[in-house]
C-alpha cells in the first residue's frame, strides 16, 4: 500500500464521490485550500452524526467517512420488525444526504489498519488516507468464545440479531416458521452492552407477534444479570399485555447461559432448555478495529477524554459511540449521537484554537412494550470530577403509575423520536 | 465562571430555579449550542421535527424558555420533558432557548 499524496487523495475523493454533485466539491475545495482532513471510521449513529456536524459547523474541513455498507440498518426499531410493526425498509437509511447536502466524502470500504504514529489509515481497497484528526466509531463486536458452542457460524442457527440486518431478517423468519407452543429463548448479555433496554423490548415485540399468531408459545429470558433497564416498567407491561407469556430468569437464579447446542437446539444455563427459536446475544467489546489500533484497554473498550472523546491512549484519534468508555452514558444510539455532537464541536474548535464550550450530553431512549404501549428513559449529563455524570434529580424512567393514554403517547413519541433522530443523522 | 455555576446548580437546584438564576449572558454561546444541539435528536434537525414530536423551529426564545420552565415545574404536564428540564438551570434554559430561536 502506498502513501497517499494530496493529489491522490483528491483523486480518491473525486472517484468516491463521483455519483454526487456537491459531495466531492466540498471535500475538494477544503483540501485544495489546504484545509484540515478528518477521517471518520464507521457510519452508524456516532460516525455519521460526527461527519455531518463537522461539515455543517465548518465547511472548510474535509471529512471522509469510511463505511462498508451502502445502506445502514438501524438497531433502534429493529425489534419492531420482529414484532411485525415495521419492515426492514422502514429501518434502512443511506448516505445520499451526507454526501450531497453536507459534502461528506463517503467511501464504502473497510479500514484494515490505523497507524497513529503516521496519522494514516489503510483501506481494504488498497488506498491509504492521511488525517489531521481521526474519529473511530466502530460500534461493538462479540466475545464469541464466552458461550461454549456459540460462534459466528452458530449465529446462523441461533441469531444474535444485535447488529441489525440479515440477522434481524433471520430471527423474524424463524419466528414466522416456528410452531405454536414453542419456547423462544432470549439470552441477554452481561453489562456493559449495546442498548441496555433492547433485549427486553425484543421480548416484548416477540410476545406481541406470538400473542396474535402463536398464542400457546412462551418466551424464556435467560439473563446473565440480576436486574435490567426499565425493569419495573417492562414487567408491569408484560403482566398487562402478555400475562403468563414471558418468564425472566435472573443470573443468580440460574439464568446465565454457559453453552448452546445448535444441532439439538438446546441452551444450557443452570438447566438445559429446548428452544424452538434461540436468540443468543453474546457478551460484547469494542469493534475490532479499535482493538487492533490499540485504542482499547484491558476492559475491551476505549478510554477517552470525557469532553472531546479524544483517546487517552492515542492523541489525535477520537472514539465515540458504543466502543468508548463514556462514564454514566449508556451504549445507546442517542448517546452515540450526543457524544458525536460534542466530539464534532471539539474537533472544529481544536482546529481553530478555540474553546469548545462546556460539554453537555443527553440520552433519550424509548422502548415499545406493545404497539400502543411505550416507555422511556432520559438522562442529562455533565462532566464532574467523576467524568461524565448524570445530573441528579433529572432524567429517569417513565412513571410507574400512568394511564393508557400516557403509554400511548410515549408509543407515538417513540416513532417521533426515531423519525427525528434518524433525520438529524442521515436525513 | 461556568464551572462554578454548574457546581452551584448541582448543589442547590431548588435555590437556582426558585431564584430565577443568572442571566443567559453568563453562559457562553458555545456552551449554549452544546446544550441545545442535544434537543434535535428528538425535535428534528434544527428543531424541524418530521414526525410526532413537536417542532421547535420558528418558536420564540421566550416561548421555548417558558415551556421548558413550565415542564420543569410540572405546571405543564409532559411525558418526558419534565424529566429533561430538571437538568437545566434558568440561565441554561434561557441560553439554549436563545440559541434554538436563532436558527433559521
């Protein structure tokens, strides 16, 4: 792989952005003026937001976004596809607006190496790119080895569906073809993991589907944990909407899955369970490129400055989203968005030699227990001497006692949340 | 200065909200923007909501700030806004409302 000169970069930018009218113009103009180059690795909630908002704040900065997929399928709302409320097309976004309206140079390729010493990345396609600042937003990867018998191959039989896409489709198909009366095992991972309320919303959406089409079926949640996000609200909702259908087994009560047998369709926790469908969500770590670039610590996640999200291991590289260690912020799409906004503001300010202002973060996550039964968690975060901390007295979950109209409003706002958030990332 | 304000706010939220806080001028424009941008994940790009959540664009700073304060006190019922609003002092509310209303 050869080192890329500015001229090569311009050629690459022109080729990659050939389909768009404005995209390469922005990148070219910035590069031609000797402007700064930012490369963003990963086009999910964190990466796409950061690319967009850097360009928005300062069109003089050239931003290249490296993302393998031409379309992005969101994990948020993927459970509604399992429940039959939405189709895959409803949760699919693309990069046209980032390219055409914001002039982000979107390159569909895979980053193979990051060289912090040379401030350079290499792509599978053969090119190398130099950066002034690098933003790494690779999301999560799985610790496949944590559950005996489970692997990427095993996930074609027992899907994790924790990266939305073909795995979502597979799980939906399995639910459609299972017999009435079967057991669906959902196995949530230990903390920390992507989308803390996600496995429980998933159980809810699967129950919604089964109640209509296969009402004798059961859902068995074999959990590695003793408590979970929005627990009281979920359990009250299950009792109301799907009485007797969902059983939750805590980790200390024998819930932790230790092995699976994909041939016999059994899941081994304290007891062995026969499953009609098994959704195994393995323990997680930062996306592989973060580890290979040396951005992770012993925990498997990436330590960062809480304000700028600059790596505390490799200066000049920022890590945002699920892969980062972000204090009290959860690993959610909204948190990744909020981190990306602050990271973008920081990078723009750093280039100008200005102060980016005080950091401020928000998380808002909705979960659907049923199509007309929404619940939420919110949090407002600032930086204290303990890092990113939630402001006490603010935030929290939906009220325990609320009428049907309240839950219905939150279900409506869940859709509004999805529409707005994806609009400010890809729309 | 901003750091002091934040600590003070954390310690005495009731005093801050009750006393009306300090003026928006004490919050830097960059800090106000950092706070306000977080709103658009729910309220849409620059407050232009494409869906069920109320839009903020075209609303005056006074309207946004008063709504926020009414959500915070509970005077105006809400699902999630009351929970968010409790995370901001009056000065911060005024500053972020000013920022949002300034967007075209």
